[in-house]
C-alpha cells in the first residue's frame, strides 16, 4: 500500500477530455449548471465510475454519488468530490480536478484489486459555482440542510428557467433523500485558486480554515432623466450612488486584515448613453476568515449604504441573501499525514473561496487538499495546474482516503484486511 500511486497520465487525459465539454476558444470551459453540457459531463462521470464497479445514486437536488463497495459495507463511506459546473469563462480545473481525482482514486483501487475496509464514494455537487443559479455551493448546501430544497429548486436563471425543471430536463433530478448518504469522512481536492503555494514553492496545501463569505444583492433606485437638460443639483443619479458604494467596498476590505471585497455583476437601467441611470442592481461579495471581523464588515457596509441613501435622497436596498460562516476543517491532520508519507512539500493554508467541503464539515469530519495553480489564476479560461501538480494532489487524496477508511473500520472493530495484487 505504501507504494500505491495514481496514474498521472490517465488523470490528465481525463481532465482534458472533460474539458472538451463546453470547451472555449481560449482553452477554458463554459459549462453552466443544469445545461445540456452539464448533462454530457455528468454522463461521462457516471460512465467512468460504473467502469470501476460503482453504484450510482442521484438525490432530489441532482447531486450524484458513485459508491464503490468495501469490506464492511454497513460502515460509513469515506467520500470525496467537488463539482463539474464552471463559470461562463471558467477553466478546466476548478472543481473538475476534485471530481476527477476521485475518479482516479476509484480507478487505482479497481485496477489493483484493492478492497478498502469501508466503501469509497465520489460525489458531484449541483451548481457549486452559483453562476447560472444563486447562491453558490447550492447542491451541498441543500444536502446538509443549510438551504430549503423546494426554495432552491424554484430558483430561476436570467431567462426565467427554473432549476428543478432544468435538472429534470437533463435527466438528473433524482429520488434519493437529501442527507441520506452514510458518510464517515469527506475530503475535497482542489486547485488553490490563489498564488500562495506557487509563491512558497509548496506542492500541497493542507487546508485548515474556510473563508467566511457574505453575498449581497444591492439595488439603488434613483430617477432617470435627460443628461443634457437636468442640472447636477437636481439629479437622482443611481450610478453615482452605486459608484460610491463600489469604492467603499474596496476601502472596507482594505481596512481589515485578510479582508476581501468584490463587485462582479451590475445591471444598469435604462443603460442609455444620454440618460441619467434611474436604477442600478449589483452584487457585493465580502469575505474574511474571522467571523467577528466579517460581522463588523457587514455592519459597516450596511451603514454606509444607508448613509448614501440619506445623503443623496434616493432608495437603496441591501439584501444579504447568503452568509457562509468561516469553517474549521477537523480532518486536516489526515491530509498532512498522507502528504508527509508521500514526501511532498506542504504548508498549512486557508481556503479563500467557498467549497462543497465547507458545507460537508457541518455533518462529518472533513478536509481539503490544495494544489498550486499558475499565477494563482482561477475563474478564468487560462487557469492552469500542471500534470505533475494534479498527480501529486490525487496521490495525497488516495492515501488520505485509505487512512481514513482504516481508521473508521478499526474504530468499529471491523476487519481491515484487503485483497490486493503486488504493487511494484
């Protein structure tokens, strides 16, 4: 078992094959949740997992679970997984690397005839990106009970298409109850999506904390009027008010250590060159790994918006529709032990983005494995992690899951003996 390794070339080939589904001219992926392209990706995942002897289950939110039997199938499974949906201008690795690392673990166990002490499971979570439907991490959030199933199924995209209908249309609205999987530990491999590992020249990041996140929908209601005939002092310009808030978001993030603030979406009405904007809707994204600091950032942001509304005599609504509390990954020691056993350089790190493992930590001991990505770039078509970096992350995932499977079986007093071919 000590010499067991994944097939790095096979993993890379699978990443490239999956990347062709929704592939873009710039080498990235546009594969939004519950689209025909998402169906193709899901179908391919299921085919690959069935070839390793897995049973496939789909729950009532479209989350997919591929389960490979173990020696003691009544015991909780050791699970891994991530997502296959991408940003509109996403890359080949965000989320997909975590799913296909799990597939590679299955393949490695299968070809070496290894029977693990407990079942091994790989999941695909619905709409992690939160791009077509909001919020992000929707599938895992529904699974653990953070979100209401019916409310989330009723969410619509910008064209008014309902998520539940779209999942049914592509054949991935299942019958399994949410939260019903028998899971004892969950691990997620992921590209870092930041520059720290590359800068520190470390092969593996042992993720200890998950970033706290607050998402807002902000609406500024002013009054549209003619740009050439309305004096400045008589205007109710929604754009100027929105601009002040956008500027404050940057200043607010800079006031606090590890603070982050982003506006990535905006709608302007009537969006005409010579008309003063009357209505602006935009997103706001505030993050901090410290829950107390994030709460303070929230209070200051809301107060600032109220001040702008009063000063400029217009209406501003701030809807904090999603809060994700900072999370501690309490199975990180398994990741660290596997990394050290394999001889990879490593460092402790926190997750700046939200991940499905952050929600799974509500239910079971969880951990994350980060691998470097070139220049820290993600949510971008040029996103890149090398074959060697991907292989290292998958090897750590393999040995982390094997260790956890043995520990769960031993704690239950169950047998752990495995059948395996000689591994050269």
